[in-house]
């Protein structure tokens, strides 16, 4: 049974843990980027829906960059836990976003951006306009429409 309040299907345990176990370790922007990458394939089975979630992730990554926020847990005491969860996300191929999870583990903003570009590129032929919106959002263009 799908409990849409406590355990919606698009955030449920994929592999070894639930999305919230990772997002709660990060600030608002990076936590939301993680959430939208995590669910982009599950909540929206079509290319346009997946690109919408990747566009939202891109908006939050760009906002984090604008505000000097790095892709690292807010509490240094959580680095080890975050690294373990990111290794599991990569191993379990959560959202087929292994490059994004690895970039987060490296705490590398530029590689997170590259990973989002790569993820969006998977849908380019199905929705070229949505793909371009994600790219523009990552560059800070159309920043209000990305949310």
C-alpha cells in the first residue's frame, strides 16, 4: 500500500535507504537538489516530468552556488554518514544518477552541475525544450521558472 503522506512511492527506499535519510544531512538547497534527482524517474515516468524535476534540482544547485553553499553536510560530524549513504546510492544506482552521487561524495559543485547536465541529456531527444530549460537553469538563466 502506498502511504502518500509518510512514505510516498517516489521517495521510498530504493536499495538500502530512504531519500530523507540523506537529504536531512544537507542544507535546504542541496537537500532539495538531492530530493529532485532521487525522484526524477519515479514520480514522473515521462521525459517532460523527469526534466521538470531535474530542472528543479538545477534551480536549487544554482541557488546554492549563488549563496556560497557547498555540497557538504551541514554538520561535519555527519560527513561519514553522508559518504556511506552516497556510496550506497551509487551502488544501488538510485535514479541512475551515479555521477551525481559521486560528485556529492567529493563535495564538488562543478561535478554536480556536470552530472545534472548528463542526467538531463538522457531526455534531450524526447524533450529538447525541457532539456534546454535545465541547461539554462544551471547557468542561472530562467532562475525563477526553475522552481
